[in-house]
């Protein structure tokens, strides 16, 4: 994951191009606070939308550039849901770019004995792969609520949908994910 310095440099460059001015110290301070509080969440959310680590880094910079543009409009206490919503929009756009690229090279296994970390990494990859098979609306609510721990209200704000819709999609997403896991039990390490 990229550092705040790299993200700030990108945000400043975008801001300078858009506004023709450098960032104020107050803007830098608020952006720094947002970054330190939410960058890990945003990066994980991007990765859980089937983006590569490099795409997640690019997406992280883009999300915080958007946050900088909207800094004056961000209500205190709603920053997390705003950043999650922005991350999902950025991930959607970056996923379209990824679909146009050729497939990735397979991982090369080492000859060393597989340890617990390798098994855990395989399980994580399988979970990401299975999440990627869910339709986007179901994947988004499942990741936001079950993986990232957002409340129903925060998820509704991030996605711009009613809380009742979040509840029903979450229920259905759990069912679909369970079916995928059961269908792939033979692939578990």
C-alpha cells in the first residue's frame, strides 16, 4: 500500500491542475487525518473488488484525490461511508480496465514444504476468487458489512441505497457465498 506522502503528492498535483493552487495546511492536515484513519480500509476494499495490488494503489490515490476535491462537503462522521462509496466506484472503473488486459501469469510454487501461511494465503485467494464470482451488488454489501465491519447505515450511505435493501442483499449474498463455498469445498487446502 502506498504511503501518505505518495498519496499527498498525487492529490496535490491533481489539485494544482484542477484549481491552479497548492493545498492549504488545513487541507493537508484534514486529508492526512482521513488517510491515516481510513487508508487501510480503502485499500482492502479495493483489493476485495478483485483489483491487483498495483491497481489498488492507483485506486487509493484516486479515492483520496476525490476526497480532497470534496473535502469541504464531507460531513464529520460520514467520511468513512463516503470513502467506501468512492472506493467502490473507483474499483468498478478499474475493473473494466483490467477486463481488457490479458490474464495474469500463474503463481510459481516453491519446492519448500508448504507451511500454515501458505495455506492461509491460498484460502484468502480462494475467498477473493469466490467473492469475485458474486454479482457486484451482493459482493459489495458482503464485503462492506461482513469483511470490513461497516454498519447497515454506513453501508447504505456508501452505496446510496436504503437500509432495508442492504439487509436483504446481505442475506442473499450470504446464501450465494455459502453455495459457492460448498461447491468449491474440494479446492480448499
